[in-house]
C-alpha cells in the first residue's frame, strides 16, 4: 500500500502512471482479506502469497491512474501486477 503512494522508489514508469495511491485504510483491508484467504486455505498464518493474491481485489478500486496511463491503456490490474513484482517479499 505504501508503494502505491511512493512508486518512484520502485520504478519511474510506475510513478508516471499514478495520480493517487491507496489510502492507509487499504492496509487494513489488505490485512483482513489476506488473513481470510489464509484461513480459507486451512492455515493459521498469512504468507506473502496471500497478500499478493489479495492485492488486486483490495487495491484495484483504490488507485487513481493519471491521464497518461489511461492514454497508454494501463489498467489498475497492470499497475498492481508490476508493483507486486517489484516490491520485495520479506
């Protein structure tokens, strides 16, 4: 979520696509949905894969891409996919 507000730390291209990143409330939504995803998978812990798989559903409607990104045909899903691939997994 923090990377959506500061994408320049990961890629200049991503920084050129976004107008507004996700709010801190998106962190809460991502946490809760990743926990639910792990629970539905039968685990009592959250893995990085849980967070990555839920990132699309949680962040898709919380990002506002700029006009240049829309003109290039960049979708929120593409933005999130590239961001997830660049953010290191702990």
